[in-house]
C-alpha cells in the first residue's frame, strides 16, 4: 500500500468536490485544492483557510437570521455529539451566470486519538435540473404548455387556504370556448389544437403574479385563479379577456353566436370563509352554465359575502 501523504493529498486535490476537515472545535485543519479554487472563482479574498473556524461562521450567520447557517450548525453539532452518524443538506449557491445547487455531507472520523469532521460539498445541479424538469412536465398540459388540471387542483387548494388564513380576496373564473366542437368539425383537429394553443397564450397574459394561475381544466374548458384583487378588478380583467379573444379574429363560421371565436366565463369572488375550495369550484361552474344559457360570449360574475 502506498504510505505517502503527498500521494493522498494529490488524490483529494484531484476530486471535483469541495473537501474540508474540521477538528472538534470547528477549526479547518485541511481543505483540498478544489475548495480553494471554488472560493476564489466566487469572489472570496481568503487565501489560507486552515485555522479559520467553520462553525463560528455558521453560528454567526445563524444568529443573523440566515436559515442555512442555522440548519448547518445544528446538523454539524448533531454529528459532533454523536446524535446522528451523517448529516446531509441541499442548498442553492447561484452565481451571476447560472443557477447551482450543492449537497453538504458531514461525517466524523477518528485519527491518532482525535476526532475530526469531514465535510464535502458536491455539485448536484444536473440532478436538480432534471427534478425540476420532471416536476414541470408533471404539472403542465402537453399541448398548451400551461398548467394541467392536476396542478390546478393542488394550486387551488394551496391558494384557497392561504387566502383564508390571511383573509385576502380570492377569484376563480371558469372559461369555456364557445362552440369549439363546430370549429373542430369544420376545420379539423389540427386547427382545433392550434386554436387551443393560441387561446392559452392569451390566458397566460392575464396571469402574471405569483398568486395567479391559468390552467387547462379539460378539453376546451380553462380555469383562472386571481388572488389579492377585489371583485371589481377581477370583473374588469375578465371583460378584457372577452375582448382579447374576439380580437384574435379566429374564424368559426358555423358558430351560432358569432362567426369568430368567442368565449364564456363564470366568475366568483370572495374572502374565503365558511366554504371550501370544492364549493367555490361548483359555484364558478354554475355561473359558467348561466353564461352559456344566456347566449354565450359573455361574463356572468358574482361576489359572495
């Protein structure tokens, strides 16, 4: 076996991971070359890390309110005191040019009657990107590239509960393309798909804030969620949506409503209390049915409480 410290240091320096060793007091006793290189590339002015106290940095950061500093301090101490054999922590470390994520792994080892902590920082950016892509695909409608019904159900429940806790206004609008079957029968399903994509793009323009969502609910039916806006503003948005759809001037010559694409909307607004999200969904559906019964190409809106 090779018993040469320079050999093993060269091995550690060649690894594409940031590696650092701490003593029981948290002071750095070793760091590999990639640790120094990464720190330099990310603007650190420190050139000699040995002797600096890693735990003190984490503790100070935690006391200043940084959650990552708090979590890492707690995890390191759990290994140091023998409460856990290993500590893992995933965290973002974005640069000005790219988003990056790393995993911190902490284990203890014993050498020459002393205990040490081995910390490795492994780049998991590719894995996180793959996870984000899979998550996005699972909640996105394949044709229109807006939210699918599955994600709509999750978002509806989450935002409903948030608005109920904060007593902020909530609006749900159910949107249906008028006489879409006639359009499909007249011009073919490829044209119908193109119309759905164009229609969805218009809907997306009306959902720009974090509390907004447009989703394909099924077929030619869509749903809009607007939070933190009052009923009058929601009505104005829905009325503008009706206008924007007509301005597309998509021909639907056999439609008894108009020879162009139109839509019907059922909208309900309220400050959530005394109802659940399924009841508000049923109410918006009821209002959409009323819009269709009244001749389509219109908005039927109602404010509760």
